[in-house]
């Protein structure tokens, strides 16, 4: 594999230069801002899983910045690896906290994300206009599924998850539109994917933090509050 092979996948990029995608690069600051806001908001009493998610949120911004400046295979991995880590970590957190599962059942259910994604990805590939964003589409669907299943057990959590999934769907729409409308909008729309994703990922941490602090202060799980 050629780790330095150039990748040109976005409307804004018109050459191999470091700053060929200035807006796509700079808008990754949204992830760092979201991470800083959530770090301050959650305070010293933040749960270890919350601390981990906030750290990964910041890494998403750094990895995506590297990709939109270098535009090579190695930086593409730096871009996607933290996203995958965030998804898996949040699924584990949801299994542990929202469903109250012990360690190994929570991990086992988290691992099932891989066959789930493998099964649903080909279906999303058939959706017209979705393009490469089909790889991300299984995530909001899974969040909606969790929200639906939790609606009677944890109403506020279910609502929060549904909001997060809706924001992610909008974000995926803008990611999908980037190349199709490039002729009319040379800047593209990928930068909106960054901004909305930062909002969504920060919000998902907020949902988890509200639940874990509320549950711990009440001394028992929140049921439909």
C-alpha cells in the first residue's frame, strides 16, 4: 500500500497543496470547540467513559484536519479511525449505562456493530445520491433503533438520542451533496458535515452525561424521566 497516495474526494480540493481545502480544514476546529465545551460542562465529576468520549471527539477534529490538509492514505486513516472509535465507545456506553448491562454482555453487544454495519451498508449503497456516505448511514439508523427501544425505559434519553440521530442524518445529506452540486457551489458542502457532526457528537456526550449524573445522584436508573 502506498501510504502517501493522494486522495481527492471533495469539491473544495483542486490540487495537492497543503491548503487546497482551507474551509474543510479550518472547520475541523468545531470538533475541538465541542470537546472543550463538553470538557468544561461536564466538570471534575465527569465519568471516565465521558472523559474518553470527549478525548476521542478532539482526536476526530485533529484527524480530519490532517486528512483535509495532507489528503493522503495515511491521513485518511487518521480521519476515520477516531470516528470508528467514538461510535464503538458510545455503543458500549449505551449498553452499560442505558441498558445496565455488565462488562462482557456490553462488549459482546458492541462487537455486533460490525455484522450489523456489514449487513446494512449494501442496502444504503442502493440509495440514490448517498454515494460514499452510505458507510456512515448505518450509524443514525442504529441510534434511532436504540431510541425506539429505550422510549419506555428512559424517555429523556430516547428523545436525546433521536435528536442526535436527526442531526446526523442532516449532516450525511450535506456530505452527500458535496460533489453533486460542486459545479454550482465550488466550495462544496463538506464543511457543513464537520460543523453538524461536531454539534451531534457533543450532544450525544451531553445526553450520556445528563443520564449518568442524574442516575448517580438519584442512586438508581432513571425510568422514563
